[in-house]
C-alpha cells in the first residue's frame, strides 16, 4: 500500500516542480528586468536567518533599497523584527508548508513597490531540506549554517551545499563554548562544492558582516550567474 | 498553473497519509504486542538529537535493552556514533526525503532482533515541520528544541508542539552565552499544549538527564496513551 503511494508520487512531484519552475522563471525575468539582485536565504530553524537579515538591513541603510519576503509556518514575529529596519517587508505564512514556492514569491512581490527596490532578500522557511528543490526566481542561493548545529551539518545536507552560491557559518561568537572544528565543516563543504565561498559571521557581534556585505555588493554588481536549481 | 498543481496535490497527500497510517498501525500493534515502548524524536538539524541519544543510551546500559532507528538524508555518521552505545542501530538513509515514513520504520524493524529490545528510539530526520504529520507507530512523540535556536521556536512550530507528549529544551549549558528567555519559550509551549511536560537538558553536561530518564521509565511503565497524530 505504502509502495503504491510511493510510485504515484513521483510524476506528481515532477508536475508540481514544473509548475513552480514556470512561475520562478517569470519572477526571475521580472527581477532581472528591474535590475534587482535577489537572495534566497536557506537555513535550519534557529540558524539565525532573521538576526542576520536584521544586521544586514541595519548596515545597508542609506546604501541600498532592500525589500524582504519572509516565510514562516506561523506568527508574524520575523516580519515584525525586520520591519524595524526595512520599509518593505512581506510576511508569507505557509501554514503547514515546509518551504516557499515561486507563486508565493510572485504574490508577495505584487505587494511591494519594486520601483523603490534594488536588493531583495527572501528568508525561506526554517528547513535545510525542502526549500532546496524549489526555485523561487532568485539570483543567488545562500546556505546558512550555525556553529551551534554542529560541524557535521554540511555533509548531512548535501543538496543545499551543492546548490549554494555562498555558505555562511553563523554564530562564530559561540565557538569558544562549542566542540566545533571549523576545518571539518569546511572540508565537508569543499567535498560537495569546491568553489563556493564560505564566510564565518556573527549576527550578534557583527563579526564577518563586512565580508558578507562585500560579497553581496560584488554579486549584485557582477550579476552572479543566476542559480536555477 | 501553480494553482492547478496546488489543487491536485491535496487528495494525493491524503492518500499517502492514509497508506502511511495503515503501516504505522501495524508497526504500533507489533511494538505493543511485544511491550516495546517507542519514542519518535523530532528536532531541527543540530538540535542535539544524536547527542541526547548517546547520553541516554550510555545511562541506560544494563538497565534497558534499547534499539535505535536513525534517519538522515546522507551519511552514516549518526548511526556510527550511536552504535558505540547500542548493539542494535539501523541507519535509514532518506536521500532527499525530509522525514521518516512508517514503511521505512517497518523495514528497519525487520533488521532488529526485537526479542532483545524493550525500548525503541526513532531519531527522525532533522526537521521541525515534515516529520510531524507522519505517524510511525510510536508510543510517544518527543519534540526537541535547542536554546541556541532562540526562544521563539515553539510558537513558530505549533504543529510539533501540539502533537508532542514531551518537550525537551536541549543545550541549557549554553544559556549563559545566549539571549534566551526560558519563560518566553515555556509560555509559547503552554499556549499550544497546556499539559505537556517541558524538561531542560544538556546532552553535553548531563544536566536534566535524570528527569528525562525518569519520564521515559514512567511513560514506558504506564503505557502512555499512544500518540497517533
């Protein structure tokens, strides 16, 4: 019975992904036409996606015109936090949905004054697995890990690491209190994605923030090859 | 187009869940017939599921006959860690699968000598969302959060909190280094599940471990009402 369900699932998943890809392509075309660089930020619950974006938005004030879409199962807490630093924030409530989909991004973009935006952050639902397969139309995928999660998390989430244009290792301020060997983490990343930049950051202390902002500026300027997988 | 995909998805998901429920019921019947108490341990990547089970298995040596099923997208690392403390460990590789399903548990149970087991831990895939909806046939669902994830994670994952028979808050040893207000976390849990026990633990220092072991013993003795949602 379970096996039967399994065999019927594959074609449907493919249809869902195809439909998603069409909407993602339209999102991407719209954003590129307007010269808006966009980041799909993917990390586990509590990896510090919102805290990193708070610090980023604060630093970008007066330098960039950002907007943020933020996905959560429930609560508006992240959206409220980010709205302190950015005029254009849309909270997407996914209910039981474990990732954002391109049509949610399309609908959220319709609520934004895109003429006043040159940088778009999409904070995906806290999840290292499901968001990876759904193209949203972003320019770049950023995988965010936290030192508190342990040094083995890159190897255990190969699809995110392979698809990422940048790997951020957050909460480096906690390293003195953790058994976390950064060289293990980085070696696992390198096996999966030899060329991806890896930046250590702390959204709390601000360590590494300048390197992350510099990456963003460079990527936005060069029009980083759009990630489409 | 995306909307069309959305409408066709619901009945299929229901069929998958029905098929899963049938297998889960058979798993549950098998485990109950043998008097094996079983725990489905659900937590985010890096919340400390494996570390908690290592400490638990070490403490239970000579007192209980445990077995462990452990789900991961990739690598055998968790299984290898747990096998140091337990003779009967089965690693379930889910590939891109974001949660365990009942048929994977059924197949893994067939690899175990159940005559030599009286306690079964199922370490689900690191994910706070998808594992919640899939009954595995367990006696109890335990939701594991980590202090490093932030005090807002219960409110943001209401389905897990509502379904949990026990909430564990791991990494309490890191509290001095974090902005984490335990009363906020506990108030959010209480709103969603007023009677669920909440235990603070540290897999690293052993703090709170005795209370967790006592809960396990009590639940196993009393045959805690099986969680079926």
